């Protein structure tokens, strides 16, 4: 066989091999491997940056945008800490951004662990919020790459939508009853009732400290005794006028002495509250055992928690019924889903903190987790203004007492940066203003 004939035969053989089923399968496998390789190893973080905006009620929202090496692919995460927004901004710009650039956007757990310990000292609210911004943005990216909403990545829906409670309040009982009925008419079954604000400062009158020129006028005054007398009467009035079916909640907001909180829980027990929230400050969690031995009132706790050291004991000892952390304050979805799994083992339910100082991205994160976990308890409802929806297209919606998420991949929430610029942060820094007792002593929330 001459050289030319050999080459011709080899060419025919190669063509036959290339068109064989084996070759086609091999090529397909290579394409899948190339794609997978691109997915698992090549998507790099190119920038992590904070976006600050205040479209509703002057609340200082911080959202972190994580940009990647794939043009147009980015994620959003909530890092909102209204009282220290610009400190979170600094943490993101000066520390997280340089730490993350060039790292693999796909490895969420690894990035979370590495960033968490990158400060050595950890579990504080500023760094946890910055970390949450990164973490939730990476879950958003993961969902976009998978073409799925994040709740699908967590196992899919355990319920069709997210049942919520809404806030009713008034200066007096008639005003409160009116407020409860308006919320009932919107379709809510779970309603939180407060008389005269947290700790009922509107019942307190003027503090002696004000006469003495102690403190400044912007601060509030509460009278723990007046508050403790008013709350059982409030429950009695709502039950008497509006019946037994409503699921009633109340927030003590940590403002009274621990033993007063225990007596108050016992006083409201006959009115069967759905839960009583935050009877103690985080520093007083040792009182839960005493509370638990005295009453079967369901307890929600944890919106001020930052660290696993704060929740692990009270969950594993079955001292609370609802864990109520603010998800960005504990570092994002990654720690929150682990917390939910821990709580499930002890049949402690979720009630993630969800007021207006959570961005729509953060509310979406709450709701996606709510949809996917078995031990969901209740979610705090939110009402977004038109301005908020303009800045955050795709934000969750409320209907008949349920929260619904946008089904687009990731969180389903975007951020219009041009619109966000129309709503700069208020000039003054955000403070949790002190509330004082009659003699001027600052009350600890
Ligand atoms: Mg609260």
C-alpha cells in the first residue's frame, strides 16, 4: 500500500469514527464537562460594591451587588443596618471587595467561611451585615445560573405561599380595635397588637427627668407599670370585641424587667396569644428557664441576635417556640438555613424579623427560606411604597395575608441604580433613640 492510499484509508476511518454513536457521546460529554468546568471553576468575582438608598420612610437600605467575570451576571444581597449604614458600606468597600476579587463565585460555603473569619474577630452586626450582602448575592447568582428561584435550590416549596402577620396599633383601645379590623379586612388572620407603641410610651405622660432637663427632647419616656397594666386589658378588649379566631401577637420589645415580663406573660395566657415576642434583652436569656417553668405562652425571640452563641442554647433546651433573627444580622442565608435546620430538630419554628429596615432583597430571602423549610412559623408582613417598587422591581407582593415571591431565577428582585440615586440617605445618621424611665434611666431594648 502506498503512502497516498494509506492516508486516504485513514481519512475514511477517521470520518467513520467521528460520526459513530461512541464519538457523538464523547463529544457531548466533553461539551458537558467543558460547561461544568466553566461553571465550577471559572466564574470569578470581579467586584463587590454597596448600593445605599432610602426610597421609603427614610430607612437607610444597604444592598451589596456582586459582579462576575460573566458579562451581565451579578447578584444582590441585603446588608441593611439602618442605624450604622455607612459603617457597613466601609466594611464592604474597604474589606470584602478586595478580599473577594478573583475568588470563585460558585463556592458559597467556602466564601462564607473564609470571609467570616477574615476579620479573626467576628459575629458583630456590621461585619455580619456585610457578609450577608455577599452571601445572599452569591445565592442570587447561583439561582440565575441554575435558571431557578432560590427556594428551588433549597428543596422546593413546602407551602404555596408565606402566611404573614401584620401590625395593628393605636393610642387607645377604640383606635386599636379600628386598626385590627382594617387589617382583618385585608385578609390577615395573624395580627400583632400594640397599645401606644413599644412599651406604651404614649401611656407614660411626662417623665420627671424632662422637668429636670435630663436627656434631650427627641427621646421617649415609658412607664413599665402602666404598660404592664395596659397589655392584659388590651388582649381582653380585642377578644371581647373581635372574638376567639384571631391569632394575636404582641411584642414586649425587651423593655421591662425580666420578672415583670414573666408576670405579663402569665397575665395574657388566658387570651391564648399566638406568640409573645422578645420578653428579655439578649443579655438576659438566662431568664428563659424561669419563664418556661411558669407559663405555656408561646415565645418568639431573637431579633437582636448576631451570634450562634445566643441561639443554640435556648433552641436545644426548648426554651422558645419561634426563632426570630434578622437574617442579614446573622450573616445571610447560609447561616439562616443551618439555624432553621437546627431549630427543626427541636420543633422550634421560624419568624424571621421583617420590618422596613430590611431591603426588598432581604424580604425575598426571608420568603424563599420560608417557602422551603418545614418548621416555618410565621413571617412579618411588609408594605412597599411605589418608590420602593420602582427601585426594586420584582419585590415580593402581599395578597390576603400571604407573601408571594417573584418566580424569576435567583431572588427575583432587581435594583434600578438610576432610580436608587433619586433617594439618597437622610442627612442625619440613624439612631435607635433612647427611651427613659421616669427618673431618666435609659431602657435597654
Ligand atoms: Mg420586635
